[in-house]
C-alpha cells in the first residue's frame, strides 16, 4: 500500500514500518496516526507476517514527538472533543503479534511513547529519549507518564518528565527502558535479525508470550501466575507444542504449523 508519511514493506515474514517525515524529524501528526493504524492492521491480518519493526527514516530521529505545528493550531475544545491522542493508545492495543521499535535517534514526547508501545526497544548508540512536554506547557498524552514510570521507576520518570531532559541510549539501557544498544550502523541489521528470530518461533506461542508479559503490568502476582499456567496448559494442545518437543528429542529443526 502507498502511504504519504510512512512506508511499510514485507521482508520475508517481517514487516518493516518506517516513519517517513525526515524534514520534521518524523513528527507524529494525524496522517501518521491514520497510516500507522492501517499498517498495523494490515500486519496483524497478514498470515505470512509474524513480527514487525518500526523505525524512523534518516539518521537523526525515530520521532521528535507529536507534531507541535499541528497542535499549535487547535482550540482546547478540539483536543477534548476529538479525544486527542486516544487513537495512539488504541493503535497497538489489539496487536497480538510481536513488534520491535528500532530507535535510530531522537525519541521524544510522542516518539518515546510510540517506542514504549513496542514489545521492546533496540536502540542505536545515537538514540536519545525524553518526555519534554513540560517545556511546551503540557504533559505526556500518549502514555509517557505511565509507561515510562513502569519501565524505569518513579525517580527517573519524574526526573525526565519534570526537567524535560533527554537520556542517552546507555542510560536508557541501564534504566531498563531499552533491551539492547547497538552501534548506529548496525541498528537495522540487529533489529531485523531479532525480528526474524521471533518470526521463526511458533506464532501462537509468540502471541501468548507477549500477552503474558503484558499481563504482568495489569494483574496481581497470583492472578498473573494463574493466567500464565492456564495459557501454558492451553499451548500444550497445539500441534506446534507436539512438533517442538518431538523435534528437540529427535535433534532436528522444528517445522511449525502455526496451529
Ligand atoms: N513537531 C513539529 N515539528 C518538529 C518537531 C515536532 N515535535 N520536532 C522537530 N520539528 C521540526 C522543526 O520545527 C524543524 O522544522 P523546520 O526546518 O521547518 O524549522 C525540523 O523538524 C528540524 O528540527 P530542528 O531544527 O529543531 O532540529 P535540531 O537538531 O535543532 O533539534 C530537537 C532537534 C532537539 C529534537 C528539536 O527539534 C526539538 O526539541 N523538537 C521538539 C521536541 C518535543 O518537544 N517533543 C514533544 C512534542 S509534544 C508531544 O509529543 C506530546 C505527547 O505526549 C504526545
């Protein structure tokens, strides 16, 4: 499909989605949202696609935030009546397949928030993360105050939200926001390799592993462990469980059915 502000292409079983407004440091406007919603829906619906990678075009930015030039035009009532930013919250809420954010530069405000919607973040050494909305007289609106706090804890989340400062990739990895930091020129290779590894896993098990880790943020330990045990037990009924364990015993590669 042809998009105006993003690109999306299937590379084998991996969908690569690129935010593509480099002249605005990939700032996130209403068109980006609509196109990302379409690209995620297409990825989720395509049985040949098993993992996605989202990155930013150019060398400078993943996304430098929600588009300030779009927001500056709006009346307060517009934000409320449109329930502004709710579409971003919904964008990936129902995506059951795994996806990775490959952060290649600035991930600020909404950019940091989109990266945090991913199942995990792989960052280039150049990446910079922050929630600088306070400097514009506002606060995060796409989940930053909630997801950042869950990822890095209160102290650092308060520090970032209240001072508006950026944190580099090394600090972000130390704080638990980022899964891996890689040299800038290897970012896409590393992200695609990780995505291909995931895409090579039995798909139902991948979806359930994702669901379980996500559930840990919403439940008590006992409820979460019960949920985990039940889903483990349900996976034992799949053809891929039988194949995976048999292949291990026979010392051969598994041939997944996706069922
Ligand atoms: N919205 C709209 N345009 C943006 C933008 C944004 N968030 N960020 C950068 N741009 C535009 C700039 O206006 C500039 O455009 P022009 O060439 O037409 O002037 C172009 O991208 C290049 O940016 P800079 O010249 O500023 O580049 P720089 O290297 O000097 O600085 C930067 C880079 C530090 C990231 C700086 O651009 C910046 O501070 N951007 C804004 C960051 C920000 O405040 N993000 C939060 C937005 S609010 C939000 O996201 C709310 C939410 O919770 C969802």
